[in-house]
């Protein structure tokens, strides 16, 4: 594969060969080289008044109301994988975390840990991907920081992000808001991201067309909130997958959650990979899906609104909130039995975000 075939959207992608200009220790020293790197790699791409001011912090004037604030760190390996890359992942992950409280994401900050020897072209591709994802989400990257570590001290590039958004007036969404009788809605198939990253490492043992689902979900959430004031919980099931996320909600709300196994969409290739590797798709990471807990009377209305959006076309009702057993998630299997779905104890797929 040549450099020219790299696709930052991620259909077929790999980092460029290490030739040409590279990151050196001087880029992180705070002097002329640092300023040149910031101007060439970041300022020209993320251009906006808050960032251009050059101050140690960004001065922004938000709308009125409550703020949703989140921070995250991204250490995925490899940097490029089918469906995305570390840059797109960093932006979408933080946008989604902010939006899950019913907020409109507005601003992001980004910190870059660069390894000495990182090809400059790789950094440019990642930054361009971040800009594309930010544009899609409708947010600005208004501040950041860059550090360089010695060769061998990082896997090329790590990114930390923080995000700020304004919560809709009258919205009260959170993990402790699930109520008995509510309906559980999933926005689409699970496990795509974790299996795509594993495939990019060459660890599946077979060719796969699975792509990561990494995507900004704030516009999907807008559509849901436009349709109903009775969305009680929103969560993106990233590390630990759907099972761990629902367990967290069950504990926060002190309720039970009952799922229908046959209703949970899993791509056949994801299923095949999980069976071969001994994984359970319920615990595999996602980066472009959400789970919503909605009042029963508004469930169909919310579902219909989701299906009309780009990232909610595959939305489906997968279960309900129950009074018992409290703080537990149960799965009604295809065979008619019921089993407990516990929280993930360890990490099935390291370094997936």
C-alpha cells in the first residue's frame, strides 16, 4: 500500500511509511520548533478565534443553562483502523460523552503526546481526521497542548481531549433516572469497533470487512430529544460493551433490566470473530452506538425519530426496566432460558480506545 492510498475515513487505511519530516525532541521543548509545529500541524487546521488568541486558556461565551463537561484519553493501537483512526475516535468519543447528558457539544480541547520519530505526515492525517469529525459534530477545537517523548516511550501518538456542552433547558438525563416500565432502545449493531481494531492488528486469523462504528452521535440525540421529553437515560457503551453499561445503569437507578437476546443486533462477522476468540459480543466495545432508556409511552416515537437519522437507522427495542432483581441485568436467551449478564471483570480487548 502506498501513502497515496491512505483513506482517513478508514475504509482501508494504514499509517504512512516513516519517511520525510519526523517529530523530534525539539518539537516538545517549547521553543521555536514547538511554535512551528503548532502553527503547521494544528493552528492552520483547527483555525478559530478562541484558538487563534494564543492564550493559555480559551475564552468562550456559552449559551445560558447547565454545562456538560467530560474528559478522555485515547491510546488506541494501531493509530489507523478500518472505519477510523485515533483522531476521529478522540473527537467522537468526547462529543458523545458530553451529549449523553442531553447537551449540545460546543467546544473541545486536545492534548497530544507525540513520540520522537513519528512521521509528520501521520500527524497531519490524524489532525485532518479530527477536523473532519469536529465539523460533522458541529464543535470547535479551541485549545490544546503538545508534548514530545523519547523514541520508544509511546506508540507514536496519544491524544487527550476535554469537551464542554450546554444542556437543553428542562432536560434531566442521567444513569440514575431509569424507571420501572421504561423501554431500553439500542441504536444499532454492537461489537463493531472492538472487532475492527482487533482485525487491524492482524489478530483475527481471517479477512474481515468489519469497520469501526466510530461516529458523533449528538445529532441523533437532538432528534430523540426533539421527539420526546421522556428520555431518561443515554449512554454510549464503549469499553466493557453493552453489558457493562447496562449494569452501571441498573446499579445507579437501583432497578433491574431485562433484555431479549434475539432483539440485540450483532453483525455476522462480529459473531464469527467472537465465537472463534471466545468473546461475548455483549462485552465488546462500541464507539458509535448509544443505549437509551425511555418512558414506555414515548418509546415508539423516539424509535421512529432515531430511524430517520444517519446513525440511528438500525435502532431497535431490546428490553425493559424491571423492579426486580435490583441492580441486575437479565438476558432472555434464544433458547427460552434466562441468565444473569454481569459486569465485565477485566479487559477482553486492550487498547481499543
